[in-house]
C-alpha cells in the first residue's frame, strides 16, 4: 500500500513536470495525447516489470532523448524502492516474496541498462 502511495506521488510530480515541459514548447493536442499514452504505458510497465512487453515499453520512451532523464529517474526510484524491501521481515521470511523482489530489481536494471547503452 505504501508503495502505491509513493508511486502515485512520483507520477503526480512527473505529470506536473511533463505539463510544464509541454507548456514551454509548442505541442499539438495529438502529440500531447501520444506522450500521455506513452507515459501511462510506462506506468503500467513499471508496475509489472516482468511482463513480456515491459522492457520494450519503457525503453521506447527512455531512448527518446527528450524523455530519457525522466524515465531513467523513474527506474532508479523503482530500483531503490524494490531494494528497500530487502530489509523487511516479509522479504527475509518469504522465499516467494524474495524471488519476486529480486526479479523486479533485475527487470528494472535491464531496462536501465538498455536505455543507457542505446
């Protein structure tokens, strides 16, 4: 639950940032809609990092130089949030939970490497 609140806060701040960015540059409604759809797709991909399409979805927006820093920041924060679970008793006492966290961290790191290498 706490994770969802943090995620909502991150995306709210990023939404304001994107809105400010779009306000500074002349953008058509269609371009704004495309970007909005991409951001929502990335949000879904970050919530389900192990889904088959997540890697491609995140890196597609992350490889666009205009949005790379934003997407990279989201990934770094998701890695930090997932790593913070390593200190919890739930992580220590649940092999299934431990595996899920480690898979998520691995998926986020793959996304980050793919953006950084392209």
